[in-house]
C-alpha cells in the first residue's frame, strides 16, 4: 500500500489577509515539501499542471526535477499532465529526463485536466477534446515502446522513423491514466493495461468500487492480469494533531477555492455544513488526526481496492509550515498505521 501527496501548487489569496504568495515562492516551498515527504518515508509526490494565475506549476516535470537530486526514494509524478494540449514527444522527453535525474523514480499521470485554459493557449479546439486525448495517448505509448517511432495522426505532424531521446531508466516509463470516475476512461485504461488514478473528491468514495471493478474486468478481457495493475486515489485532506483543529485550519481555504470554482461552474454554495458532511467517515474529505485519516484510508483500501492513496494538500493557500506539518504526520503516523493494518488484512485474505 503506497501513501503519498499531490498538490496543484496553488497561489490563491490568503483568506485572512488577502495577500498572495508569489509563484516563485510557492514553487520553492513545494520543492521543500517534496524533500520532506521523502524524508518521512512517503512513497510518491504528484504535481498538477495548470495554466492559470492561481496555480504556479505549468510544468510539473521541472518542479519535480528540482526536487529529484535532493531526494532518494520517493516517486515523482505529474498529477496530471494535460496530455490533450501537450506534445507527447516533449512530455516523454521531459519525464525521461526526470527519470534519469532521479535514477528511475519518474511517472507520468496523463489526463484531460479539469480546466480548459491550455487549449486556446496552445492552439487547440475544445471541440476536439476527446479525439486529442486518444490520439496523443496513442503516440505517447508508442514512444514509450520504441526508440524509433513512425506515427501519423490528425492533430500533429507525422513522425517517420525518428528517435526520441533521452531514453528513461525505467523500461517502460510508468504512464498512469487520471480519471474523475468516468466509466469509459476506466475501461480505456483497463484495455490498455495502464494503472489508473481516481480523483475521489466528492460524494461517497465507496461509489468508486464499481468503477474499479469495471476497470479490472476490461483489463482481464484484454488479456492483462488485473492483480498486477495498481489503482490509486487522489483525495483532498489535511492532518493535524487533533481532528477539530485540522478541520478548522483546512476549511477556510477549501471553502474559498470551492466557491470560486463554483461560481465558474455553476455549483451550489459550499459552506461549513457541506464541509463537515464530507469529512465524515463515509465522506470524501480526509481531514482529522492521524488515526482518523488512517482509518478512512484503510476503509477505502478494503472496500474500493485502491493500492495507492494520494492526499491532496493544500486546497487553496495555507501556511507553508502547516502543510509541512501535515506531510510529516502523514509520513510518520498515518502511513505506518495504514501499512500495518493492510499487511495484516491481506495476509488474512
């Protein structure tokens, strides 16, 4: 059972003061967070790609590379790479470079992303949303399979017997599919035999059990061994020494972000009642003291089948020292509890 962190490197206004941390400062802070995550024994750290003013990481591979030489064990992944608006050749080169610097710890988490700013920025039409992702994933996997590539598609110039370098340490370089729980994306990942990451950020996490079953059934029917395919989850949360303080610290920035996005997307107002319901045992927020969060992760593993859990922290802008404390607690107190319990549970199966 792997435990890790994901972040979007947000630079939203401080809820109390209105001040905004610069992109440069937040980027330096997240490198410190990755180094700490490695030191406290976490397995993976993911950085998301965005192209908005309120996010500092438009190039996850560069952020992860900055931490690669300062870390020893932690795996370094995008969360996600917006593949639909990216060049798969460059994506592969960037992460193969990261793989070399980290000596085999890089991963690509490919997804469509939940924001659309990158499409006009890089000259793509949103009407081609699904077609772009399918075509570019095909090319990325082809580059992964072979040093020399011949390929033709509809949205990128053809490649005829050209080499793509550098080649990664890992063969193959891990490529995960990021999904919000869409059944078709789960089936696609299963058919391709690729590991999947589920964004479990609302409703009941147990609802995703059917998606995992669908994914594994598709993998088996395509000739892959489902037992060898990891399933990860990405969920918002925060850890502190006591549950009430954790909730009180995490709510203000979470509410701010949810309501800003809500106004853009037509969601209902996010209030403390919504937050408290989501952090209940059956909810999608992993907020509380180490024991509370550990028990929720164990529950998710036993009932949904995830083999990697990524805590997304912070949501919005929180003090850097509080984020560091949450990472420390996840590594030193939550992860050991989860690993011990899951090891015993699996042995009894």
